[in-house]
């Protein structure tokens, strides 16, 4: 039974990805401060939105609204990682970007799954 937001695998995965995103963002050139800020902000917002929505989980529509926002942040993070890969910054490996993109695709799929199944699996908490 899910009683805490940390019981959600998608939340734990999104939290775990923050550190490698920060490591990658610190490799960006100083003049790319906006890209760094946008990347880290979108990555951090995913678990925050999931947690905020989970706090309102008794209102399924409200929880799903926050999950959709988290999905948008996950897709935004993927886009920033693709931009970094495309620009090919010195010192940033393509493999690092690819691995993070793959992980955020999993996060996006998990959010979508949570949106689809939450009502049917959670009647009372």
C-alpha cells in the first residue's frame, strides 16, 4: 500500500536523478548559466510536483494535475539534455546525456502510468 510519496518509484527515481543532473550542469560553460538554471530547475521540479500532488491525492483530479505538470518538467529536462548533447560542449560526454535522457524517459513513462492507474488502484488512503 502506498502511504508516503517515497513509496512511489517514480518519485524515488526522480530524486535520484537530481545529483547526476547537477554534476552534468556544473560542466557547462559559465556563459550557459540560463541553460544550467533551466536544466536544474526542471529536474528539481519533478519530484517536488509529485510530492505536492501526492499531498492532495484524496482529490484524484488535483493529484493528476500535479502529475501532468511533473510530466511537463520531465519532458522539459529531456529537451535541455538533448540541447546539451546537440551543442556538444567540451567535457560533456554524449553517453552521459544519453543515459540521463533514457532515465527521464522512464520517469515520463512512470508518470503517465501513475496518471492512468491512480484512480483504479487507490480508493481510500
